[in-house]
């Protein structure tokens, strides 16, 4: 049975094989002058160190603290997010969707892995995985259970399948007991998952 | 295409397993594969819809067994070979064996941040008016093109409500085959969970997709 | 369930590849895998629908990468575990580990020959008259049960015509979950290819499926 | 897989569920005895005997049973008639249902993902993989075996076979012609 699959050895040899192939291709492309290795390093550094969910957290915190900003964000998110300096690739057209006590939003890309890079960075593996992509649209409550999140039975769940170049950012509900907090302090409550809709923001006692 | 990428509503893949403190990349080769894909966009000259089609247009046996960046890398190899920017013998040798083909531009380190910041907007100018407005009932057409499309199988044939007119955007179905941008009005369409999944659906759930005008027919 | 088994209309699997002078079995173990599944069927350790449900529940990446009889063997392992015929340690060791419960008796070669000759008919006495008649227009329901069903995704929501009343048959959706045979009327329903695949598709194609009454609604 | 299959065989034997003889009997039956030759006899008889032909299309199980074929994967048989205007094809999109009683066990391609996925959506494309081209206006009826009904196709009788005996006609009936992915052979193919 040539097709037989033994996941352990398979994955292992596949990985080292991929490693070699990636290295080979990078060498070829560099030698041909199609890519500049310094540009590659800068791309990696940007997404590994600079662009991440901290950006989105600042956007959410500002929306919590500043009603005028919140209104701008919900009306037209791309320029509102741009005010904080976040823009560009995989975030050319951003829509912010707001959670309320009766409505919970969740974002998925069933067809590939669309995700708002400028505000959340690159997506985690689970977001790109077949279990999440297959189930989020048909059984969002079941998926939330995998994340340990239970919503009231009456809460409406709205799933946004990112099928175009629009990227969605969930604005979670502001936790209770945060009156008078500064934006900076509020940003610490905003988790990545709460901006995808698979989690809720932290509460003040989680920070203590 | 009704390929392995069109996962919405499939059963059997098991639970979602979030990884605590997940790193951005799991291995050095993932970083390189990611950066190579981004950096080759400019000299390679392909568009995002062509990249997506290169990723999804493979056997489910292969697609469902590969990791995320393995799929990216396989698509990059395919697009480079299709355009003869790299040849099989070069991939095997791990070195350039033939003269490079002329390319429009190479991404320089100085350009990286500018290019990322600019992104690739897909909105286009128009004098036309959208055929639908928010609140209209629309039916997603039953189309099954063998090539790239962004209308998932699970909404086809179903009736939803236009929620938002997004704008006039590049049409991926034609852009992916090199047949031009053919921009169209793009809408957010909301479907009730019960409409999509029948009595097995969660009555409190709704699903939105972004749908181009040619995916839709009036359902009023 | 909308598992990997439900392949109708999927793209990407490539051309149909035929093998010249294909043998019935490609290796000795394939014949054994086949025979083991027949014998465990005769022994009534589980029903066919439950076996099919287990097979299609295998995660899609594994399902599409196993060979045909590889899938049978894998399913048999899972069924033996679920129905307490073997323990994980026994499967691992490849032998029975004492103490174990012996089967009341073994299936004999004669019983197997009988099964080959007589099969196992699935028609049952009808509890009520058939709801539909030949020529009726019916819609396949838009249903997405998590358990076994024999209504393929590609017909759901679509309108077809009853072309034959087959009889009253064991209902797999119930039988697979060991909820009883719950027999229902079974129909052959014909769909126009364009109804299933859209206006651009081949107008000369018709597709027929068998559908139990609970899969259908009048149009 | 060989080891894993043998392991299950050992466990079931040691626990007394099965006898080696039963396994041998089954393998022998489907490897040597039951095969497309059975179906070919059904088709040849339908070509030569109008009464049988009528019976076959009215009640496939009974007519086929009269030749001694039936039982496992053949309790509910339906014969489908190809004509100059209608071509029938059989598939099982959900698993691998197949009329064992008349055709034996299915070939690999019948059970493969390409055949199962494409036949219901693009039967002409699948036929092309078999080197078969039908006239553009021929209606193609695909039968997806979703229940315990099993289908066999009765291909069109080839020209130039007037007066042939059943035995001689049997030689023309291929397995694929009874699934609908091929035609019966023509007399010149036999030479």
C-alpha cells in the first residue's frame, strides 16, 4: 500500500524535506536576482516582531474610551484604524463589527485564511486549520466550546466568512469595572481571540 | 472550484485545538516560505487570486495533509515554474542554472515597509449603480465553476439579505484566470443559520459572506 | 454527516485512472480485509450502516490518503474497539490477551456461502402507505445531520421527480446509530443536471438517487 | 496495513469469532467464482430473448435470479437499458455500492475519489477518461447508488451479431459496458 499514511514518520520527513526545498528555492531566487535576502529578513522581522494583536488592542481600547472614535471606527474602519498608523497589506478594506449583550461576532475564512494583518498580525494555526474553517459557519457554538467560551442561549451569533478582500475586526464588549481607565490600561484587556470572536476580553481581575 | 479549500460545513476534522503561546512561525523554513511568497509577488507578476487558485487547485489528499506554509510554498513553486522563472532542474540542484528572465521589479529592503503599507487595494472607480441595496432579499446562484471562485458551496442556492454595499471591487473569478479584473459591486449578504443548514442549524446563528453582484439574483 | 465520503461534485481529485487487467485483490491482506468484514457482518457484531458511519467518520485527511482496503481495515479496527471485540492493547499486540470473553461460536464457511447466495434483503413491511407517487415533484431536504445519512450534499435543496417507488426499506440514518431499523418508503428520484450544477452545466445529464421518504418534501 | 489486517484476523480467530475456512471460502468466491461473467450472461440473454428482456427491465432481481445470480449486493437489482438516445452510468458517491452478484467486486477506479466525485457532475468528462465519446445530444443518466438498490447497465447490442448464440454474445459484454463507462465489444474486436 503505497498510500498508507503513518502520520509520525510522515510529518517528520515531510518537514525536513520541505526545509531543504525552501532553502534550495531561496538560493535559486537570490542567485537569479529576483529576491533580495535583506528584504526577506525585513519582512520576517515585521510580522514576527512589529505587527501583531497589540495593534488591534489599541484600536479597541480607543473605541472603548472615546465615543467619537468608536463611531468613526464602526462607520468606516479603514481610515479610523489608519489614524493609529495601521494600514496596508491584508487590511486594505477593514470593517469593524461590535459585540453587544445580544449579538456576538465571529470571523472565519472558510476558503483560505483571510485575516486583518495590520491589526492582528499573522493568524494562528488554528484559524487556518480545517476544523475551524469547516465548523465555524455551521456550528459556531460548538467551536466556541472548544475555546471554553459559553454564550447565553439567547445571544445571536453572527459569523463573518471573509470571502472577499474585506477584513473583519471584532470589537468586544468593554469589561465591567473599568470606568475611568486609560486607553493604555484598557489595551491590556484586549486579547487576540476577543478580536476574532473566539474569546472574550480579560476582566480587571485577570490582570491582577 | 469545489476543491479541498471549500471547507465550510464539512464534518470530521475534529475539534479546534488552539496552541497556548503560539509563536508567529513554528520553524525557520516557515519564515522563509512566507517572506519568499511576499517578496516574489512583485517580480512574479501574479495577482492574489492567482496565488489562491495555485494553493487550492490540488488534490484533497494532498491539501488536507499539508501544513499551512507547505501549501503556500507548493503554490509558490508552481507559479514560478509555470512562468519559467525557475525550472525543475534548478530546484533539484538548489542553484540557478539558467539566465534569469527579465522581471518588472525586485523588492528592495528600502521598499518593504512602503509596499506593505500600501497593500493591494481591490476597490475600483465606477459610474455604475449597484443593483441591490441593503435589505434586499437575494439568492446566491447555484454555480459550480471548475476554476477559482469566492462563493462557498454552502451558501449556493440559499436566500439571504443584503446588509451592506461594500463597493466596486476586482472580481476574483476572472482575475484568477488572467481574464482581467472585471470589477463588480460587492455586497455583504447575511444568511440565517437555519436557511443554510436546515432544521439542524442553530436558530441563533447567522453567517455573512461577501458576494459579488454576479453571484446573486433577486429573491424578492 | 458531511464527511470525506460525500464526494459527489468535488473537484481536484484528478482523472479516473484505470488499471489494465486489474486483479480482484492486489495483495493477500486485501482479500483478508474484505473477508473479515464480511464475516463480522455475518456474525452480526454490528450492522452495515453503523460500519459505513464509522468509515465516513474517519478524519478527511486520513480517509482520502488510505487505500480502499486500508480504509476497511482501519474501520474494522475502530469497530472492534467500539463494540468491545478487542482492546487497544490487543490491536497493538496483534493477538488476544487473556483473560478475554470467547465468542459464543464462530461463523462457518457454510454460513458465509449462504450469505453470498442469499444476501441480506433490506425491504420490510410498510407501516403506512407511500406519500409520493411516480411523477411527483419532490425537493430533497436541506438537512445536515451529524450522524450517518445517505442523502448526498449535492442534491440537498434541489427539486427532482419520483421515477420509481422502490419499496419500504431499513432507514440507514436510524440504523447506523443503533436506533432501530425504522423502515421508510424508498424512492428513486431523478434530477436534471442543470438543477444540480447550475445553468452552465451539461443539459443532457440526469442524476438519479435513492431517497427515503424523510429526505423528501412535496413541491 | 498487511500487519494490521493480519492482527485483526488473529484476534478474531483466537476469540472464536471466525474460522479460517470461512475466510478462505469468501476470498475464493469473490476471486474466482463471482465476476462480470455473470452479468455478461444476463446481458446476452436479454439481447436474444425478448421475453427475458422485458422481465429484466420490469423486475431485475427476479429475472437475474432465474439465472442463479443474486444474494449479497444483489438482493435488489435494477437493470438499465442503453438506447441510441439514453446512456446510463452507475456510481456510488458515498462509498462503493456495486452489484457484486452480477459483476463481482468493483475495480479500484470505481471506488476512487476521482470517479466518485466527478461522475455525478461531469459524466462526459469521466467518459473521456475511458476513451468514450457519446453523441452530443445523448441523454446521460447517472445512477448514484445511495441505498441498497444495485444497478447494472444493459449495453446496446453491437451491430453485425444477428443470429449469434448467447454464448458467443457473452464474449462481447465487458465489465465496463455494464457500469456504463464503456460499450460492448464489436464482432471485429474478438478476432
